């Protein structure tokens, strides 16, 4: 919103008002997020990449949701090992702030920050899942939702290797959930994959229907080796494909072993376009700039800083507000039942048209002016 909102309204091709459309979408996401199972006695949510831009928003939204749930919630924030200490302080401070709203907050939520290595074959993920189950009690079955958000996005020294590693981490995710489900069959897993619009289409790829992209479109053109952007696009499409394939293999195996209506790993994929927006608010006592620099990281924020500094030209982009992306994650994790067809469990999160570079630049200028005024008032009020 901070970067995309403009007094000049953008119309899509059918003439509908874009801002009214987004308000309706947000209202729908709110209703979906309230469609929580009432039969559960607890909720386990695991967020990979919880110190990243999208991951932090998802974890923050889960934390804020805790007071609305009828049962306790365990939130496991998986971060790089060198980020654990800072992230523990960050989430403990947020929890302390939110205690102001509920005297029973301690009883409603437990936040764990644990190390995660997306290339260790699922070892750290398995430790985190077992810790969450131990927290709620092995005899207390409840749903487990894993939000797999962690991946490498941006230029790297070896983009081909990075692309392959992104795919491998997703494959390890599904295999780890399969192994967990075999050990704890009363804890039903749901996997929400943060895919990308890059998995839907490559640059200049024509939609299947010739007009616009839908959940049935897949990127079939991006290749490893052309440049880092193409490698990243390939990795997101291949990661999502492999996740769907492995989940299908697991569920077919369960069906043979259990019969119809037995175990099932549920999966939803979300395909956001370029994600913009502000970071979550800093908790009390951690608002200074040095702490913020240790916070969430995002290539989209890096790109915005380049635009502001004049290091690269402002670009026209399909985009999604990070707060709407977080709401969509919670909605995907909270639905009581999912559509039967795989294609219907795949969602695009995006504006319908690109924001022009002119409108984007104007929004950035307004954002900088507001930030400068706010900084000026804060400086002279003290």
C-alpha cells in the first residue's frame, strides 16, 4: 500500500475499479482466515524463512491471530542459525507487546525460534517439527501447517547452483513431512508453498487462453544458465512442480496402505508477483535503526533502495502488497477443506495490470515525503 496506492486510480481492461477490487479481495481473505477447524485442540504453524520479508509478515500475522483462536497455537519461526538470537529478542518483544491485549496471552500462544538450513536434507526442519509436537503433547493430535517460504531470490555468484538448491529444499520439505506423518499419523500436515508468478509464466510467455494468466498456466520457457533471473524463474516453477509430484506420490502411497479416506498431505501453492510494502512494525524497545538493519531482508526492498538512490531506473511491475500476501497465506492454512482438483489449490496473488513506472515513481516520492515529515516531527517533538 505504501508503495502502490495512488490518487490516480488504475482501471483494468473491463473498467472495474482496481482499488475497490482489492478491498473486496481483502474482505474475502479475512472471511477465509476465519474458516478455522473447531475440532482441533491446538494449532501448529511452522514458517521457514521467518526473518525474510514475506516470512516475517506471515509469522507476525499468525502471532496477531492468536487471540482470535479458540485453542492454543504454537508458532515455529525457522531462520538461519546466525539469526536465532536476534529473532528470539524480536519475537519475545512482540509477544510482550501483545500481552497488553490479553491477560491469557501466554496460554494462547508459544513462539519458538529455531535454526533452519534449507540444504541439510530436512534435518533442522524435522527437529523443529518434533519440538512443536512435543510442546502440544504427542497424545494431543492437531493440524500442522508448514508455510514454506524460504528460498534464495536475487543475484548470486552461481545462479545455476542456487536454482538447483531452491528446488532441492522444496523436495526435502515434502519428504520430511512424509517421514513425520509416518511417525505421527494423528498430526495431519498441510503444506503451503510460496511459489511465484515466475512459476506461472516466463518473461513474454503468452497465456494459454491468449488473454490473461490463470492458475492453469505454467512457466515452460525459463532455463538454467541464461542469467540469474531466468535461473530463479526456472527454480520457482520446478520447485512447485516437484512439490505437487512428490505430494501426489505420498498420497497415492497412503491410499494403498490405508484405503480411501485415509492419510493425506494437503497442499496449496500461492503465486505472488513482485512483493512490495512496508516491513511489520518493530516491537517496543527495538525501533532504532541499528536493530532495523538486523531485521528482515528482501531483494524487493533492495531494488526499491536502488530506485530511490537513482542506481537503477524505476520499473513497471506486476505487484502484490506484502500484507495481502501474508493474509493469503493464513487463509490457505486455515481453510477447513480444500478444493478437490490440484489446479484449484493454486492461487495467483497479483494486480491485474502492471503499475506504470511513472505511477510507481510518484508513489515513492510521496512515501519519502511522508517519511521525512514524520522524522522531522519526531525530532522536534522531543
